[in-house]
C-alpha cells in the first residue's frame, strides 16, 4: 500500500468497540492503512461499512488467532499486501462468560 505511511492492525474490528476503534483510527489517521482482521468474512463487511462513512484507508484480512496455520497465512497475506510496519495494534477479542 504505497500511499500508507504506517498500518494499524485491529483484531475483532468487525463489531462493537473494535469496529468503533477501526472507524476512529481510519478517520484520525488518513495516511495509515487500517487493517481489520477477523476469523470470519465479517472483516469485508466492516471494511464496506467504514468506507460508507467516507474512509477509504481500510483493508480486511482473515485471521483466526487460535489457529497456527491461519496465523501463518495472515502473516503471508500481510507481507503480500506490503502493509507498512504496524503502529498500534488494537486487539478487541470477545469475552465469553460461562455460567
């Protein structure tokens, strides 16, 4: 991504606080690539939603952080897309409480 000076990785950025973090980072850092990572295809939906808000600096990648093969694939995709080194990383992983 030659127009980006840095990248911001947001895991869990498809809904809730993670989505808000992706939107706010896209707005405040127009020269950064905001990379939304999700284990499902929801990242593409989040990217489209952020773009509807007028931000075009958002990308989506698949990343299941609980699967080592998928993490390796994520790293390969990161390198293939030539994202700049990451500035902050926002990890908005969900919390599950079993009763």
